[in-house]
C-alpha cells in the first residue's frame, strides 16, 4: 500500500495539471487507489495546510492547492516526486 506522501504526490499532480479538479477527477485518474484512500490523503493534505477542499454543490468538491503550495516552483516539484 502507498504511503500518504506517495498518494499525496499523485493527488497534487492532478491538481497541478488541472486546477480546481474535483474529488471525482482524482478518483478517475487513479483507479488503483480506493476512494477511501484518496479521501484520507486529501484530509491529510488539508490538515497540513497544503490543499483546500471547496464544496461547489451537494456532493461536488473541488480541490485547490494552498498558497503555500500554489507557488508554481513548489507545486511542480511536488508533481514530479
């Protein structure tokens, strides 16, 4: 099983390549990961201040990088890891 860090890198890569990606976009991008694993990883990223989850409508959540990670240089390094 992947660690939060490895899965987090994959989630960040989706958000870097597609700003305001939805939770479902991430789930579709990585069918090898369970929905629960992705949600736990997003929870971990938000608690660490690296990502924000925004409710757009009932059941639709978009993901964005925090300003701390939103710096293109930092985000590109995370996406490559």
